[in-house]
């Protein structure tokens, strides 16, 4: 069963460019992961700094392995230093 993961973050305007660069790096790394289909990033129009990443995976197990991987956790640490609210993850099955 494929899954879509909604990843919500809030970033200050001065850190937006750095966060977008980290997203590009993380997507390049995710492309090498089993089951990764793709992702897109949306910026909320009525709340500056609110971002939504929509990530798609072939199986929930593929996402779960990526979520706890050392590589992704290193990205998360860097992202956490740029965001003002803890990252929120929501996983939906198709």
C-alpha cells in the first residue's frame, strides 16, 4: 500500500533560502532510497513561513526506514536549527 506523508514546518523568512537548499539535498538523498516516489513543497499563502512537504512512498515500511535513517536524521537536525516549531509528520494510506 502506497503512502503520502505530509510534513509541516514553520521557518523564519531569513532562513527560507537555507531550508530550501536543505530540501534539495534531502530529496537527492531520498531518490536513492527504496520506495521513494517523489515530493513537492508548498508555501502557505496566508501564513508566511508555513511549509508543507508532500512526500510519496511505495510502502509505509519504506517511509519508516527513511524516517529513522541516520542520513535523514542528520538532515532533520540541520532543519530543526532553521525552524521555529517542531516538524509535524502525518502519514496517509492510498
